[in-house]
C-alpha cells in the first residue's frame, strides 16, 4: 500500500475537476440546446463521478497506508521499550526493532529510511523530524516528540517508553470504540437517503403519473409536468448523495474527504433505482 503524496492528490483533484468541467461544457457547445437539456441529469451524474472518484481512490489508498503505520506504532514503542531493558540506547533500540522485524510494512520501510539517513550522516533528530513530516499524522507527531525529548534528556527513560506503549494501546482501543459508537450515525444517513428515494418513487409512481392528463378540479386545464418533478428528484438525489456522503465521512472518520466514497455509493445506488422506477427524460 503506497503513500499518496499531497501534491499527487491535489493534481489528481485538479485534473478530475477539469475533466468534469469538459463533460458538462463540451456537449453544450456541440449538441442542440434541447438535446443538452434532455441529457443534463446524465451529464451531471457523469461529471460528479469523474470529479470525485479519482480523489476518493487516492484518499482511500493514502488512508490505508496511514492507518497501517498508526496500527504498528504501539508495537514499535513496545519494541523500543523492551530493547532498552537490555541497556541499549534509543538509536540502537530502533535498529534492533528493524533487525528483529518487530514491526511490519509500511512502518518498517519508514524506519529503514531513518536508519539509512543516519548512515549517510544525518543526526537522529533530523531523521526523526523527516519521518514526522513524511507521515504527517497527529499520533506519529506525538510519538516523535516523545522520542526526541527522551533522546535529548537522557537518563532513565525506559519507564517512559513502557508507559507510552500502554498509553498508545489504550488510544488505539479508544479510537476503535469511537468508530463503533459513530457507526450507527453513519447508518442513519444511509437510512435517511433510502427514505428519500422511497418517497420520491412513491410520489412519482402513485401520485404524479396517475394524475397526468386529468383535468384540474374546477378548471379545464390538464395536469401535466411529471417530467419536471422527475427532473427535480434526480437533481435532489445527486445533491443529497454528496452532502450525505460528506456528513457520513465527518461522523465516521472525522474527515469530510473520507465521505467521498459514501457519496459515490449513494449516488450510484440512487441513480440505478431511479433509472428503473423513475425513467429519465430521454427514455
């Protein structure tokens, strides 16, 4: 699982937005306006997916890499603490953790980079600071600050690492408990979206379509405009998918960007259901 740099993610998002813009604009320049309006919902659907799918994929890959490192971090602290029980320094304890394969990739790969940087003449502090910048995680940042302070202070620091190992295990359990507690709220968002889809289908199929072509009460005018309501529900479905996905990401992962995958899933499901139960304008 590779790391996706911030620069790569920004470039991917920019290219996706440009492609999405072209999907919406090029048909407007090429097609007659009536045909463009007829397929507008499909163009919006394709444009939104093209805009967010690459960013969602890159973010998902990068988060897997980051979580794999954070998952191995308590084991690293425990390995350093155990190695120091034999009287090794922090630097030598870190080397022993690498040699004994106490941690797994991708964290072990990053630790080897620290070792290589020090073999090229970098100080331990500089190599650790570079490691902190590469990972860019609050948990890793706290670990690096602890190790740097322990390295500078010297003296009896084995108990510090032993206590830190226990603390990080507790933090890991707390994060898992938080994820479990927030999962029902994410499910509520999916349920709310399902209720919206169900309500839209019922209104169109059981109310608007049967009334089309009938005379209005007290008037000779004919009830029409079912296509307008169908178009309205299509656009609302796409907007509800994106906003609901962002809410699910914020609640489930404490990150708005983490909701892109939820938005994609809800929008695809909603469009497929609408395609069969509320036919689009071109069908």
